[in-house]
């Protein structure tokens, strides 16, 4: 009598669900570069009526394409840290199986480069820089995020300064006014502090995996103070510049925003680890409103409508 043949059962391969892909791309993170691009459009002296399709394409490129790509790449290279800090994220939870996280990041990189072609030399060149910064931030051998000083600087410049300058160049058809460049740079430097606030939620995993975020290096209290200094000082300089450039009403509005932020900072510093998310929803909102006010000031100063 022949021996019975054992029946082999194989588990079905995990399916890649669109909801998990969307979660990986983190739509909530798209706002800062999209807002900065909008500020760049607002700060340019004219050109929107003629170039509005490029402005819309630039907003999409800054957020749903380049920023989304950076989030996918970051989650892929952070999957071991996320397994400690946030195990329910798409990659460590297995909802993005295998190497799909990396494949999505690579696909979105190519898609971003294709979308940037109609934006001309300024837009395409800025996209290459943004993509290079995104991969350098997350991936070896550079992995800039391994040190909070460099990683947060790269993020701030990529999220705020680069989209702003790019939009102003596209709208004006050439190199932006030096005042636009300076204000965009200051707000990008200030965003270093915003990025530090985002690191408070990952202290435990960062410490265990050797990621030297500022909360890991300095402790929660000192890192919170450093974040506040980084956010406040560039705004003080912007206010001074607007006064010097004869835009007193815009300067006063930014100053009022900063005064309220300082009050919110004082509360946040009483418990930075617990209150950093609260400050992100209050003080950071005022920070970006100040960006737009400054952009309108620049438009008036450089020949556009206030």
C-alpha cells in the first residue's frame, strides 16, 4: 500500500494595499513644502497669471511627489527604529511587505524627475537637489539624520528654503531677488527647530539604534530650548529686515506672531517631550503664517502686489 502524500499548504503572499501605500507616503507631511512653494509664488513680483499651471505643478511636485518620496525612503531605512518606536507603521507591521517600501521610494523618485521637466532648469535642478537631500538624509553612507544637527538642517532647507526659492524663480522667470533668497534661507534655518520637535516622539528608538537626534544628544529640556532658539532667532532677523526695507506693517504682524509663539514656547518648555506635538499644532502654525506675511511683504518690495 502506497504511503499517503503529504499535502503542502503555503500561506498567501501579503497583498500591497493602496491604504498602506498612502500611509507610507504620509500626506500630513506634504503641507510644509507645499506651503513654502506657495510662499515663493506669493513673494515673486508678478508672473502668476502667466505661469499658474507651473505653480500648480510645483505645489504637487513639492508635496505629493518629492516629499512623499522622502517619507517612503525614510521609513524604509528607519524600519528597525520604527519597529521599536512605532511598530504599527506600514513597513514594520508588514502591511508594506518585503522590499516594497524601497521600490515605492525609487518609483516616486523617477516620477518626481519626470514631473519636474516642464518646470524648466530652475525647477528640474531644484528637484534633483531635493531628491539628493532626501536620500542623503535617510540612506547610507551619508544618513544625515544620524546626527540631529546636520539632519535637521538638511530637512529645514529642503522643506522651506528650496521650494520657496524655486517657486519665486519659476514665477519671475529667473533668479529671485536677493531679499527673497535671504528671507527664504532664514525661514529654512528656523525650520531646524521644528524638525527637532518632531524628534521627541522617537527618543527611545533613536537612542537604542544610535540615531543622535538632538533630544538624544542634549536631553529633552535642552533640546527643547535649542529648538525654540532656532525657531525664534530667524524670525527676529526677518522682522529687522522688514523694518529696514520699509515694510513696517508686515514687520509688526510677524512680530505679533512671534510674541504669541514665545508665550507658547514657555509652556512647551515646561515638558518638551509631552508638549512638542501640542506646539506643532499651535506655535508652528503661527510660524508658517509669518512666512506668508513675509512673502507678501517681499512681493510689495520687489514690484508685485502686496
